[in-house]
């Protein structure tokens, strides 16, 4: 039987649509959980009525990339925050990946205070800046959370659609780590959370 190009197209289009829809559903589910956390966290900077001002890029699977993970043995150091108070972190590893064909790296950090807490001992942290900061996204950078168990066979699936704003994007009075220069990407990340749409007083950006 002769299979024409149009026949193949009719087969692959529904499959592609289903995959895209599944990814969008996964991203939106994450965002619903993210919004709900503002209502259940004791020191949340937002109230229920503020959630309407949260803005996000449309889910985009091109910003979900496979990254090669390289473990490093870093010494504890003080990471500055926008409030002027330092927090103690250690470099845990480096992620190497490509975004739109361009090679990029991000350092993964571990909080020593969280590591001492049995509930959060596996938590890791990736603060970063990119070319959208101050234009479409928060000027102070964005964060991505992960766990040690998310890294498998020296590989981590880095999903920028889950990038979120620090609390300093919504209000002053929070100790938000400043993304180190090593985590300043040379590309624009059109994924994840955008600028908060409600006028407010932000923390001073350094």
C-alpha cells in the first residue's frame, strides 16, 4: 500500500497536538499549585485578590531541555540578597544545556540551612537571569527549584516553564538571593513567570 505524505501528515498532526496539549496541561497544573501556595504559606506577600495580577508566558516545550549535570565540590559561601542580608550556600553542581542551539550553563546551589532540615535536605536551587529581565520578566531574576532525586544518570530535565519570581518581585522586606554572575544567561528565556502586573514597591535591585 502506498503511503502518501498527506496520509503521514494526518497521522502525525493529532499526535503532535496531543503532546502539546499534555505539556500545556502539565504546566498549567504546576502554576495552579504555585498560586495556591501563596494562600497557604504564612509569610506570603500576596493575598487571594493579588493572584489575578500574576502573569506567565504561554507554555513552550522548546524551553524544556535536557541538561548534563556535573557534580562539583564547592565550599560554603555567602550569597548576597536584595535586602542586604547574606545567606550561606554551597555550589552543588553545574548544568550544561542548549537553548535554541546556544550553549548555556547554570550552577546549582544548596542551602546549608535547608540541608540541616530533614524535610528539605534534598532541596536544590537555581537562581538565574536572562535577557528578558527588566523588560518582560522581573528585573531581579527568577528561580527554579529541584531536588537531588530529580537528577538521574547525570541528567536533569530543565523546564524553564517552571521558573518563578522571588518574593521581592511582589513586596519589600524579603531576603531574596541575587543570582550570581555565573548564572546570567546570554539568551532570552520566554518561559515561566513574567513581571507582576500590580503596581507595588519592589526591593532595590543591585
